[in-house]
C-alpha cells in the first residue's frame, strides 16, 4: 500500500481545539461537549484491551468526540525489531473506536528492552534511512499515513546534521506527515540555542496535520524540561500564533499529564487555543485573554 498523498482537503482529520484524555479525567470531563472541546487524544498503549468501568467510560467518550492517537511505545528510532504485536493491537484499536489519526514520537524508547523514556535519535544520514524505512513499514501495515512529532531532546549524540535537517529528511524520505509540537520547539530553542521562529519557517507546512501545545519546567536559565505539567506560557502561545500564520490555522491539542488543574482551568487553556485560532482567521486580530 502506498499512502495517499497529503492535501489540504484530507490532512486535517479533526478540527478546532482538543484536549488529551487521561484516566483521572474520565469522570471530571463527563459533562463537557464538543462546543467546549472539539476533539480528544489518547495514547493507545494506555487504553488497548481496557475493560470494565474504564473501558465502558472510554467508549462513551469515543461515541461523543472525534479522537486521535499519540503513541508512546513504537520506538521508531530503535534498532530493535518493530513490535508487530503492538502494531496489530493499535490497528484494531483505531478501527474499533473510529480513531481519526495515529501519530508517534520521532525518537526511540527501547534497546533490548523498554527504556521508559524518549531518547534522541542520532542526527545522521544513516539514521534518516533507518527511521524512514521503519515508518514506511508501519504505514504499510496500518494502511494509512502516520505523523511523526518533533520531540524535545537534551543531547545530540553523533550529530552530523541539524535538528531541522534531520526532521525534514525523515519526513521526505518516509513520505509521512508531521505532528507539530510548538512547546518542543520552544524548549529545544532554549536548550540548543536557536531561533524558534526561524526553525518554524523551515518545517514542511503541507505535512502538518495537527499541533500540540503544552507547559514545561524551567530547570535553569538555559535549560527547559518538557513535562506537560504546567500551564502554557506566553512565549509558547506566541509561537503557536506564528505557526498558524505560517501553516494556516490547524487543529490544536492541549497536553497535560500531571499537576492537572480543575476542569475550568483546563478549559480556559483550550479556550485560549480557540481565541488564537479565531484571531488568525480574521484580518483584524482581537486582543487575546491569557
């Protein structure tokens, strides 16, 4: 199977502003509707074969909201064999729940066993070919295009090319899509000392299918840690706005994995996404409340 070419008409499988669904939120979010949150995202590994109360609750959500999946364990950059049993489970899960899109991290998390962290792939030509081949294999198996996320990283082993050159080379070689994470761009721009706006302009706009926005932790003046455990800060909101101006307004999802605030506080950040989206679709941009 050769994945269908991306186009403006088919690359956005969801719309609006979304929120990552966590098990701890299953009860708290039960009263919201698609006017407040237009789509949701889950890591399939956390929900595959889940039964009982959690399974029933999750099915209620997939009947009410469009869903996308963001995987954690594919380990696309590893030299370990691809986990075909996991991919088979993911394929079944996507079909069972009518999931609109599957994405993964441009990283790896296994080396003869699970590492329980997302490790940086060496920015080399050899790694480009290795990773692109594995992405193509996954797309052939699933029968659909997948999107790879630009990830945060804290070291660059065996670096032969820049981060942006590596990302673009993988996407081009694999003929896959891009999940754009603006917080990761911001974090990396501090940690690796580059201009996040210049980085943004070099990404392939036509391949971006949706956006992640999240908070992070300031470890030091020159070190940011991608945690998804804090509110989104203004410089990241500004980068999201710049992304819309570069790519056009795209579906955008708020990630929050721990230190999860009350539902009204979560929805306030989702509403900020919508405000920026609305502002970027008008010629006169209104003031945004943050």
